[in-house]
C-alpha cells in the first residue's frame, strides 16, 4: 500500500513537472482528493467487513449451538448476506405518522458516519493509517461515544414508547461501561507513554500488553461487549420487553444502516483491542496488514464465542456489576499499574 501511494505521488509529480516540496502548494485540492479517497476506501472496507462478519457470526452461531447455519445461497452460504441485503433494500420505507421526521431520518446516517470515521483512525500497518493523530485513542473513544446520540435520536424520533425506552436503556448502558473501558485503556497509555494508536502498537515489539495487563484485557473485553450491546449485555434490544429496541420503527434501507453500523462497530472495537493488547499489525513473514486483519477476526470470533455462550442478564444486575465491581477493579488495576511502573523505574532502570 505504501509503495502504491508513493507511485501515484511520483506519477502526478512527473505529469505536472512539479517538485515534491511545491506539490502541495501547486495542488491545494490534493488534501481534499486524498480525504475523498480514504473515505471511499473506508466505506468499501466497511461493506466488505459487514458482509463477512454476518456470515461468520451465522456460521459460528451454528457451530456453537450445533446447527448447520447458512449453506444454501452460494458456496458455504457466502451469498446469503447479499441475498438478505437485496431483500432489505427492496422493502418499503415506513415512517410513523407522528414521528419527528428530521431526527428519525438522521439517526441511521449518523450511525454509519461514526463507523466510517473510526475505520479511518485504525493503524492497519506501517504507512497504512488514513488519519494519524497524537491523541488517536482519545479521538477514537470520543467518536465511538457519539453512537449514544444516534441511538437516542432513533428512540426519540420514532415517537414510540418501546423505542424510547430501548434508546434510553442503551444510552445508560453505553455511558456506564465507557468508564471501565477508559480506565483499562489508561493503563496501556501509561505503559506505552503515548496516546497515538500506531505508537501504542509499536511499543509492543518485545511483549504484548495482554501479558502485562491481563486484568485490563478482561475489563476491556467485558466493556466492549456492553458497548456493542452483544449478549449477555443485549438488554437494549430485548425482544421480550422492547420488541426490537430503539430501531423498532425502522425498515428497509434505514434498518440496514443500523445493522451495518452494529457490525462495523464490532470490527472497530476488535481492531482497537488488537492495537492495545496484541501488538497491532506486528508479526513475521506475512505483510503487516494481513496480521492486523487476521488478529482482528480472531478477536471477533472470541467475542462471538462469548455472545453465543452466555445468557442475557437482567438489566439491574448488569448495571450493578459495572458500578459495584468492574469500575473498582479497573481502578485497582490502574493503581497497581502505576505502582509497578514506579518500582520498575526505581529498581530495574537504575540498575541498568
């Protein structure tokens, strides 16, 4: 990918006869052009990932529950997701007569926009990071948290009691579990000394942080499942209580956008876990981007394994577990990490 971008850059330079130092000045629209290219690439990656993830989850769910899973449409059922997508696109768009039209329409678009933005922040390998920020992890968490706004907009805009209750429950759950997730990430930031996602991945060249911070990894995994509203934390879409939760009133392409956002966020959260705990794109023999994608999909299978193994828990127990157990453990782990770093600096680094 890096060689491809360099080749394109040199080709444009040769055609225009402009020196590299003045290319940006001669072509002020180049930043806009590359931003558009990255956006299109992120959208294509998102669509491919969603198609693969839906197929993988269906096959994995069939394996975990001793079922066959999709195997009729296409080889190994690979085209089943495409078939379902075409079916959803052909469904009628229905909007409640009393819905808040503007809020109702913007909510699914916001979900997909957030997902595409998070894809642009991930370090897929050396030189394959669309947007590099020195506060990348903070920006990632800030962008991902805006999903709560989209969910609440969907619940409120539908003018449906079930949707509103589902949206409010989702917001409460996501905001609550963002706290232990952030606390588990702070320990990684303390060890790496950086908020840059690429630098965090590079700092694990000798040992992955999952071996140094196993408690933080467990907290991150539990919080990620809650953030993604996956079982056993899928009370936001409990069909016994809320029909389908915040997107009950959505159909056709609008429901498809929510569906895409859910699986796109699954990939983003798993990719973040790979960057924080499994060395990002590092690995021997294969190209770095293949290591990154491979590790991410293995982590996704791990999350799906948990989802299809444990039963849904009651909403009050879910919140108590977070506030009375998970957050105190995360704070204790942060304290131990800080003490361990100071002891390492005082005894080990001084002796070296």
